[in-house]
C-alpha cells in the first residue's frame, strides 16, 4: 500500500518531510530481522508520490534492497537501489554501495562509497559517490567536519539520488537538488548546541566540480543557520536561514538567500 520509506539517513530514499506534501510510495515492503544484529529490508515500488502534487507523480519499477549489520564499532550497511521510471524508454538508475557509521565515547564517524550506472536513450553513464565525516561532542557543543563527492562521468553526468530527502544535503538553499553534470564536491563544517532552552546549529559549505571544465570549477559556497525551541508544552517554533554565494557564471547559479519561520503544534 501507500507508505513512507526512509533508508540510509534518507540520502537515497526518504519522505522529504521538510515539504508540506511529503513523498510517499505505492509499494510492497518486507522487513526481516535475519539474526540478532542483522536486518534486511526489501521494497518494490510501482508509484512515486512526489512533493509536487499528483500531476507529477511517477509510475515506476523500483527495487530497494538494504542489509544492515550492527557491530561493536558501528553499523555496516550494504545496499542496492535499482530505479526505473515506467515510461517505455531506457532510464535505469542502478546504485550499489556500502556505508559504515558509528559512535565511540564523544567521537562520531561515518564513511560511504557507492557506484552508479545510468541508462538513457542518448548514452549510458557511470559515476561514483564517496562521503566521509567525523565529529566530536564537547560539553556544550558538537563539531563535525566532512566531505561528500557526487562524482561525474567526464563532465557529462552527475551522480543522482532522485528519491532522497534532498533538502537535508548540500545546503539548505536547495541549489543542488539535481547534481550538476560536472559532479559536486561538498566540503563542510558544522557546530551545534543548545542555548536559551532551544537548539541551534550553524554550517558552512564549500562547493566545487568533481570533473572541472574550462568554464565550470567553482560552484560557490553557503552558510546555514537554524534555531528551534519548544514552548507552551505542545508547540515548537523554528527560524532557519540559508545564504548561497554563487561561483562560476557558467554554472548557472546565482546568489540566493532564504529564510523560513514555522510553528508546530502537537496534541
């Protein structure tokens, strides 16, 4: 039936809960606790109910396999996500990857690698994905440093994650919801903590092309900030800001500022 599917921190498959019309799927899902520390999830999707209302929903033929094994140092996850829009033309997007994420005392760490094959009427492409992050929690704040590479195939195709909660990654200004054909290297640092009864976070991003060309190399930079606070028992308010500074003119990006203010009520 219609359901929410959220895998791998939603880097590949998520509900895009930030939007008012969140993403769901018409699918069949099987979750199995194969052993004490081993979990297997498989989903078959035949319709993607996206965030743009029914007119842009897509019939599909998607297979999602996720196998997670918990170790003493963290969780090791292997996955294959085989995506295809059911429109009668070659458009397969097959991704295979491995990730590891864990925490020890005040340290957190994660690493991931994936390969992707993309079929189309015009040509077939391949690209790789790599991510590395480390963090440390002090008494009052948590600091993280990381990098993410969405690879390119000779500046003709960029690694793609069309079912992801994309707003969560590569800056909140949403400049990279679609990966540039030159690919994307996102180097970032963040700091977060608590103040005045609420939670806050600030992050900075530096973007560049994975496969530079004569006209596209610098993809800009960005600053993000957010503060949220609960009040009157059942309410939460938030203020969020994103400031993107464009890089090379040929990248097609322009300076962009965005501000969000929201209130949530739970009863």
